C-alpha cells in the first residue's frame, strides 16, 4: 500500500516515470500513450508534489519508489527520471539494483554534485521572495531558469501548483553514499538525455554521466530542462526504441 498518488497504463515490461523537482507527474502526459503501446507505464507524484501528501517528517524517496512498485505489483522496472527524478533513479539503481532494469536520465541531477544555476540578479530576487514567503514569485524565477522556452502543456501552472515546496525544507533522507563517484558500479543499460537549451550545469552533469556510467548512451534533444515537452515526438521515439532494445530484445 502507498499513500502516494500514482497511475498505471499500458501493457508490457514495467517503466516508471519520475518527475522533476519543480513540477509533478502531469509533466509526462505527452509520453503516456506512446510508451503504453509497448510498456506498462507507472507515473506518480513524489511526496509533497501534486496530489500526493505533503511531508510530515523525514522520509526516504527510495522507500516511496519501492512502495509505488509494490502497490502496482511490480518487482523490477526501468526508471525514466527527469532532473531530481533522475537523481532518485540513479540512487535506486545503486542502492536497490535488484529492482531496476534500465535507466533513462533526462537532464538529470546527481547526488553529491552541487549545481549553481541562477544569475546574481535572480538569486537576489529569490532571497527577497523567500523572505516574503511569496511562492508565486519563487515559481516565476524557477520558470525563468528552467523553462526559458516558455509555457507548454500547462507547464507554468505546474510550477505554480508546486511552488509551496520552495518555502519548506525537504526532509528527504539521502542515501548513505552519494551517487557521485559510484557511477562505475551501475550494471544496467543507461540512456542520458540532455536539452540543448538547458542550463550549463545540467549539461555538465550529462557529460559526467556519459563518461562514468559503463556503456551509457548520450543523446541531446532540442529543449530546455524539459526536452520531453519541447521535442515530444523525438523524445518518445528515442526512449521507446532504447527501452525496447534494453527490455524486449536484450543482448
């Protein structure tokens, strides 16, 4: 059982979609029909986001992922993670490899690797909005940084709906050992996707993942931090073909 909001569609090898840290599972809407043609697709709102309950104390994102898998009756799954969702996918593949069959890392974050993304002017506005507890202003700054290509598929509304998280400390418990420095331990097929208009810090992480994950494939698509929304047809073909080879026709 889980109290997290999740949905299941399609039929075939299981694939779980983990959303970015500024939106919720609605961000994967353009992928559902395409992936469900070949796979059982699970998407869920991570704790505090969307329709899932807010934090009530320390929690483990990996335990939450396991709870969703168990509730859906899934033993092992491929993980498609965007940004913070990619970080969770990496942590899961390292900490609980028996439950992960493949990785698709989309503009992924990386545990143990800090990033700096805002300009000094944006940082000053962020601090002022934070002090004023102005969630809408914080969402607007986030949108400037992560979605410079503009609104699409309700993207701005998702930023606003989840902006309350910028005003609280996330009590998520990290793994005992961060993924940075451990990428060579991964033993599953991995696809690294970056956006050609994303912030440079995320492209740098893509470089690290490509270089240090054994056998990783790297592809760049047109897009900012959301290539799945900016280039949905190309994204869907790429991910479906990769997962088809990894899960349906493994070497």
